[in-house]
C-alpha cells in the first residue's frame, strides 16, 4: 500500500498525483502574523480575509481594463526556451512561494514560473503560472529581472495578490507558503533562486526607505 497523500487535482493528463512526502500546514495564527512563515496544503484551511483581501477561489481572468506594464526588451539566448513567473509580495511584507510536488526540479520551495506557450505573452504567462501553481490571482506591478537556467531564460515580475485561494493550488504544487522577505533564503534554498531573492529584497528595502522618507517629511 502506497504511503503519502493524493493531490485533489489530477495532472495535465487527468492522472492522479501521489504526494510521497506531504507538506505540513502551519497553525491558523501564522497567517495573521507578518513575522511568521505560513503554509497551506491542497484543500487546507485559510482565513476568509487576509490583509483586507478576501480569500476565495476565482477563475483565471485578467481585468478588462488591465494595461500591460512597461518592461525592457526580452532577449532570448539561442537554444533556450522562454518562461515567465512572478514574485508576489503581500501587503504585510511577506512573499508567496510554492513547493513543487515531490520536489520537482530539486526545489523544496520556489517562485511560481512556467514556459511561454506559442502565441502567448510573458506577462500573461506569469499571471497564469502564479494562478495554476499557487491558486492566487495577481496583478503585475513591475518588471523585476531576467534569469537563465539550464533550458529556460525566464522573466520575473513583481506582483500583488488581488484574489484567489492558495488552498486551491494546482497539482504541480504540494504547498503554498507566505514568507517574511528577510527569511526567504531559509525556505527558497535552491541556488537558482539566489538572484531573485536578492532582487526582490532590494525592491522591498527601497519601498521601505521611500515610506520612511514620506513619514519623516509629514
């Protein structure tokens, strides 16, 4: 008899997905504490509201009035596949991460990302992949950086959650985490994520500096 737990969502071929070493959720109080790492598993419990935004399942749709954000040209190196993802920053300063099912790709936790489909755009790909892997509906806010890996050259954006429910994560993820920015390196430990963590940490520090300057001038 197999150990583990079955993911509530089948894979892209309709086959069940066995999670060999299921992740563990954190106590409900962690969602309200910006200093805590909070974790939800597929179908797990979530607060009804988080940082003033309702936690509810939503279809993947972009707002009708959404405008593309400005970004530099994307230069795809020869032999590489294009991909896109997003670093979703919560209003309490924490950052969303996903744990790929069964540690796929050698990642215990990482930022949601996926390959660009033919005829698609990088920005829509990032929004789609965040939704599929984390259950979150997000709004892209800014270009973050481009990084190359073995087979892909990926563009990452900064994003904000506007809806969705991380407990509704797709089969590719076995947990979704909300992590204080200062602790990202404790959770996203794969070397490929070092540059991304460095970039988002610098952005958050700049934002905090601007907020502090505005407060001081009042």
